[in-house]
C-alpha cells in the first residue's frame, strides 16, 4: 500500500503501517495493549473507535509519540 501523504491517512492505517514496518504481528502488539488480536484488527481497520488513552499506549508500543497542542485564540 502506497500513501501519498501521511496527512491524508487515518490514524489506524498509520499505526498498521508502522506495525508492519517494525515486523510486529498483531498478537504481540495486542498483548502489550491488553487486547485480543481480533480487537486490534478491529481498531486497525476502523471497525472499532479508537480512544485517546489507547492511542497514547499504542503509539508508545510502536515507538511513536502523539501530542495535542491547544492554540490560543
């Protein structure tokens, strides 16, 4: 799968591509997140809503960092 821009890609797809780039399987990542492999699959395909707390944990497992910046008006 080729992506033109990561800015045009949904977060679960970015995390899926990162997992594959690291050559990690769903089962290993799922265990670290306290999920089943099926649960992780649902998240990666957008069949399950991704909560911010899980996103933070998931990015750490994959060696990534996510932050939200509140800009003043």
